[in-house]
C-alpha cells in the first residue's frame, strides 16, 4: 500500500527474527523523530503455530496497550494512514531475519576472480556456502558432479567471464550444471542465479530453464579489475525473499499493507551502515555488527566502498555452528566463576535447542557473554579471511544484539565488545540497545529523516570512545601518561600501564581533548603519540584507554584470570 509521504510522520516497524518479533513505533515529538514505544514477543513462524501473523498481531496489540493509540480496526486490519483522532500510522515497514537456511553452491571460472566474487556474493545473504567449483578445481569432472549432487543445494550462483570474454569455458561449466540438474528429482532442483558474461545470458537462461527457474543479473566481474556485486545482490535477496514468502506463513498476507516491500534485515542493516559510511571519516569507515539468534551480520562502509557479510553464527540456534567451530575452552576461559567445560557445553547446547531461553542466574549470563565474545572473534577472523575490511580502524563501531544489551552493566557490554572485536586505533562504540537499525535501513528510501534523527537520539547508547594502546613492555610497566581536558577547564590524569585498561569519565554528548605523553615506545594507529591532543567524545563508560595488547592474551591459571577480570572491571568503574 503506497501512501503520500509528504506529511508522513508516524512509522510502525516490525523486525521478524528467528527467535523474536520486535515492534517499534516512531513519531515526531517537538519537530524531531523519537522512538515512542517498542515491544517484543516470541516469533510464531515455527512450531506450534506456523504462522508469523500471530506474532505480528500480538506485538502491535502490545504497542497499542502501551501508547493508548489504536493501530488495528475492529476487524483486526491495520489503520493506515493515520486518522485525525490519532489512531493508525502513516508508514508500515517489515524486515525479516527468519530466513530459511539456504544451501548455496558458488560456481565460477578462475578461483581468484569470478569464483571468489561468487563466494562474496553468497556471503551477503542468509545461507550456507556448501561448495565452490571453478575451472581450477583439481577434482575430476565426475567428482565435481558428485559433489554438486551430494551438496543438494537450494541455489547455484554461476559467474564467470568478463563481458564479451570467455565463452567455451562457461558453456562447458553450464553443461555440467545442466547434467546434474537433469539427474536431480523435479521439485528438488536448485534455482540458478547467473551473473557472468552477459553475452551468454540469453543462451544460458534458455539452457537452465529446461530444468529449473533462473534469474539473470549483471556480471559481477565485468572486467578483471572491476567487481560489482550490488545489482546481483538485489537479485539474490529477491530470490531469498521469495523463499521466505513460501516458507514463512503469514508474511505474504501482511505484505500488501507495507509502505515498501518487506526486506531482509541484513540488507536493511547494510543500508544504514552505507549511509553512515558517507558521513564519517572516509579514512576509517563504519563497522556494524548484529548478533542474532540464527545468523549474525557484519556491514562495513566508507564513502567509496561497502560490504555485507552474514554468518551462520548466533546465540540461539546459531550456537550449534559456534560450538562446532570452537573448542569449549575458548569460551570457558572468559568465565570469572568456576564452571566446568561440560557445564558450559550443556548450557549452550540447551540454549541452541531452546532459543527463547533467558539467562536466569549470573553464571548463565556469564556463559552467554563468554559465547558472545567468541562469536565476535570468529566474525572478525572470518572477515579477515574474506578480505572484507579495507581498514582495521573504524569510526564508529555499532553493535546490535539482545545478549550484549542484556548485560548487567555498561562495563560488561564494553568488555564483551573489546574482548571480541579487539579493535585498533581510536573507535567510538555505539550500542543499538533496541535493535532498530534494520527498520531505519528499511525506511531510508522513503523517509531518510527518520534514520538521521533517530541515530542522534537516546534510542542509541554512546558506550565509550576507546583508545587502543599497543606496546611491548613488561606487564605493569608504564606506557604513557594521559590527561583529559574538559570543556569547563577542569582535567583528569591517568597512568596507563601495559596489560591494563583505564577509564576517564566523560559523559555522553560531551567532548574533551586527550593529551598523551609516551613513557615507552607505544603505537596507536592513526595517532602520533605526544603530538597534538586528540578530540574525543564521551559515553556512559567515558574515554577508555585499552593497553591489554593485541591479541589479548589470557593467563593459563584460572585463579589469575579471575583476578585479571576483576581488575579490569574495577579499573573501568564497575561496582
């Protein structure tokens, strides 16, 4: 349903996740958009209900109760646009991350060129890359065909050849794919997205359509030097949304009410990060990380480049992949309390089976936060392997995810983020405490003012500006002396020692000048220590100087680790 946007004010947004469905109401208060109300309910697209409409109805009903405004009429339909009585909304938006796990096979020609680009394309959406086949593949043709059959993919991404380039190799590869499709039972054949040499698009479309449904996108490698994933990403997301409509009952029923077609949450999240990437320092770039229940998302952007990566990692059903990839000791070593590896493993496996479980004791919360640390570490490791981050310095880093936001104190959230990401340079850290970034991304095309004003509102928490100090001195040796000058003329000083982490108070919204004088040789990426002062912004944890080293190395002795964790929290002002 399309509405006049010239005077649109109220916006109702829903994010349908694999574990929870969240609803948000935004409206104009004193000439600026604000988050008015939010609600969260368990998603109902899975058993026993198998209809997401129930969760949608419930979350809207709860927002009605909180605000005293009616959004549903007597028949249960959405009131849109808003009425003179104050009932209804002007815009209705939906994003979804409850996408089915699609098995994807990437097929290309040269491993370092088209095949690599096809793999990057696969990483942009909710799915699992189960195999990759190129002309440099050392497996004989029959084994490649066997592998494709055994993978039983839902989707084949086929790329290769520059525009008006290679023909014979592409046709031979297409013949192999068609042979495999012909062997597969009808109804179990994967769809094909072709994004290679456009001179062959018509020929290959005709060949594939004999066996399965096909989409054609512009070439992702039109030349050896150029990689253009954007248009193919749009087609890929459209295919995933089609699967979503088929497998998530109730979504197609509410789709006509939306002011813009429902979007994948990952793509909407990427939209926000791309917008922010054009606003901040182009030499750094903006990094956004969203930890979900089944999937997690990383988006990066500066004024010239952006990248979206999804991971089959989460803190709900996605824990299974986390535990497959992680020795349990890598998680349990972050625990302050004495908990056995088997207890940690049992709790996390149970959490993967029952994603709606909420930590009910301090120890259970501690286990979840330890798992979040390891999940962030794996994401950063994979981003490095995928060569997805052109910079190791970020301004800012935005974090979203219910587990991080459920931490008892901001200091706990801060340590989870720093221990997991281990950033370099100077990075402001911002928490999306309500999980609204995907909705802002969905609204960007029709109401960009919503995102601009909300990003500067109390809907987000400025956690800290972190200065990461790297030195090679002995633990406990003084690295530098720091002084933070406040706007009112006052100042505070601190001694930064190797292996320590120090917080200087500076409230959110305030700025200060940070002076640093090195005592020993230290490095802070992008900054010459001892030269000009650095302007820093405040946060609930102030300005944090992290000199624990990169990578952070924990002692083998459990008692010493416990003392270290307590020391870090004390130095950061935890009570």
